[in-house]
C-alpha cells in the first residue's frame, strides 16, 4: 500500500462522514477498493493523458458530480498525481471504517459452500463477542466435514478433521 493512501483515506472518510454521504457511498467505495491491477496500472500510465485517465476513473465511479465529495476527491488525487493509488486509498478507507465501526472480517472454509442462512447464523453467533462479524467463503477440499473460521489471527476449527485428530491424540495419550 502506498504510504500516502492511509492519510488520503482518513481525510476522505472524515469528509464523507461529516457530509452524511458515507453510508450512501460505501458500496461504491468497497467496489473501488477491489479495482483490478490492470485498471490501476492504466490509471498510473503517464503515456495516457491525465484528462483521459480522470474521465475513465469518473466513469468507473458512475460519473459523480464535480461538486460532490467523490468528484472533488478524484480531482485532488489527479492534481497530486496519485490516480494509480486510488484502489489502495479506498481499501485503506474501508479498513479504517471497519475498525471505527467494530466490523471484523473473516473467512469460513468448508468442503462445500455453506448456505446463505448458515453463513448468517454463523456471523450472528460470532458477533455475540461484541464486534460485528462479516464472513466470506472459501472452499477447502482437505476438510472432511464441518467448517473452519479464520478471524484475523484467530482460527475456530469445527471440522471433522480436527475432531478426529483430537480423538487420536486422546487415545495415544491414554
């Protein structure tokens, strides 16, 4: 991540919050944080005229008004020659927002995808610890059954593999 990205993100987060536009723009901000590397590279390409790169970025963002916070932000990072850092800035903004609001992101691993209801139930159960938990899913063919949840550095293992290993250790130690 670029060294300036967290500073730009903090300023944009504060500006959007104070203007009351943060929640409305959050889906767009999350999408912009996931910009593909080739798009970011094109935004950084100095062989493409600056005006063309600005117009492309504004088009990707749904052409926000030049009077809007996001429109002015794009003009600012263009003037500062930081268009290529837009994804890093928005990713940092999302991270700062989640930290500020107590949202914890995690991943649930299972052999087959869990249903939406199962994921929501798991999120609700894990959210009882005080933080709001948002889970994404990932497949893991090595899991025989059950699931494993990774929340930052914490791993909650409810897999059949783990239960079998615990039973094996108990039998070997007896």
